[in-house]
């Protein structure tokens, strides 16, 4: 009687790290993209590896998988993942209508044109709704942009940026007041949302370069200059 050794298993991350250009892992990477969608996880390295493999074997390229990769990359903003992925996608594929739409949406987000983004997104729900959590991820990005720009955000500006109005917006604001440090004030014409202080909306919080250089480093510089 022989003792069979259990077959060694590896995670997709380990497979990609070991041999990212092995075409035999292409199917596994495609399955992994769908797992990222269903579990609302994300792995940029694995997705970039798959896009590179598509370059070597263009006949195996799945338009559906590529679209899902790009949508997940949009959800990762402000990280530059969308541009990194787009660079690996052939131009003739980018010219397909759904990819042209995703590129337009990316441009609107990068330039903070949220009203145009939500208008365009509403016309293309069939593309975007296949990836759960998309709307919430973009709302998080919009709040990030506002926090870099505003100390106090007028309610209408917030409503436009995150595409929420009425009672739903009230609940949204209440949630963040309780969990994110927002303070709701009454303004002359509408409510104002006081956002947490950071070095972008309160430049005085930004440390001077001299403040970040340890004293011992400065003392080493003087002999060199003399």
C-alpha cells in the first residue's frame, strides 16, 4: 500500500508571483476576476498579469472579463489603476462602445465632473451593474475629492457629487456624522457639512520641510557645505 502525497495547492497570488507570464494560468486568472466581482475583493497585480497574457494570446481575450477589470479599476480611484490597465488593452478593443464609455467615465472622475459622470453612468447601467459595490466605491471617491477641496461642503454640492438626494441624503449625512467626523451646520441657504481637517483643506496643518528633517541630518549637512 502506497501513501499518496496530498496535491500541493497554491493561491492565485502565489501562482502569479511565481510565473506571471505562464499562459497556463490564464483561465485561473479569468476565474479569479469573477471571484473578485462576486466577493467585492480586488487584486490589481493579478488583473494586470491577465491583461499581459491577453497581449501574448489575443485570440483568448474575453471582452467581458476586460470590462470587469476596468470597472474594478475605476472603483479603486484615486489610484491610477484604470490607466495602468488601459495601457495593456489593444486599441481596437478600446474602440468598442462599452470601453469608450468606461474611458469617458474615467475622464469625468479624474476631472471631478461628478454630475456628468452620474448622468453617463445612468445611461449605461447594463455595463456597470454587473459589478457589485460600484456606486458606493465612486461615492467614496467623490467624498475623498471633496475632502481635499472643501472645509465646508454645501449640501447641494454633496448631493451632486454622490448622486443622492432627499431622505436618503439625510441618512447618508447622519451616518457620516456618527462615523466619519462630519459636523452638520445650518447655512444661510442650505446645510453645510464640515469635513474633518486635513493638510489639503487646512494647509496650515501641512508640516514644513524643515520640520520633517531630523536635527542630526541638518548637522551633517553643514560640514559638507563648509
